[in-house]
C-alpha cells in the first residue's frame, strides 16, 4: 500500500515537472498530437460504415459519455477529460466514403484530426487516426506528458476492432460526401 502511494506521488511529481519543462520549451500554448493505427479483419466499407455511427462511440471509447449527431456535419460531445466532464462541438471538415473523415472542434475542448481507412485486402483494413489537441489544465498536461492520451487512443482502437469484428454487420452507415473546406 505504501509502495503504491509513493509510486503514485513520484509519477505525479515527475509528470508535473515534465509538463512544466514541456511548457517552457514549447511556450505556454502547448499543442500535442497522437497518431495510432490498427488493422481490423473486416472490409474497408464495413470499418468505415461503423465509424460513421458517431453516436455509438461510447461503446468503444471509454471516456466518452455521449456523442449527439446534430446534422450531417456537426456533433456534440460529452466526455471525461483528465477526470473532469467536458462538452464540445465538432464540425466534420471532410468526409469521403471508405477513405477519410476529418474534423475540428468549434467550441469547448480544442481538438482536430483525421481518421483514414486503408484497404489491405478484401477482408482486412488499416485504420489510421491522427488527432491534435491542446491540453489546458495542469492535470491534462501531466496526463499528456505521461502518454495517457496515446494509451487511451490505442485502447479505444482495440475496442473498436473487437466491436466491428464481432458484429455480424454494421449498426448503420452514412455514405455522404463532405468536400474539404
């Protein structure tokens, strides 16, 4: 028990010091990027179709409580960020069926990114996710410095893989195109 407390305190202190050093080296406007990929044993259209079901994201994203699709291009998110509930709006800035979905936040938590779908074979797809975000609180900066966002992203992609591979079919699909802007 004492060892756990000491370890936790040491990690928190180290994360705090690391976050402060990163802030000094990057300036006060700290910007981070996470890039992860995973291969899923489903055709590209099935992986893409399931990903377009944004309201299903809480089924595989452990910190996401709710995603509401407001219209074809706008979403409202509610999730835990560094242990605190936050909400933000997102605009889809580009969507090409079976290829890519790009977004940016328009309020609340600052983030933007793109998820791309790559056909490996008729029954195998590589999903690549890149997300830029701005940790704003000290807790978020420490978590970022310790790699928690990267670990969570990797874990979320593994859960998506399990979800899409275990289902017999997608829960839906949106095949519309949103031109880049």
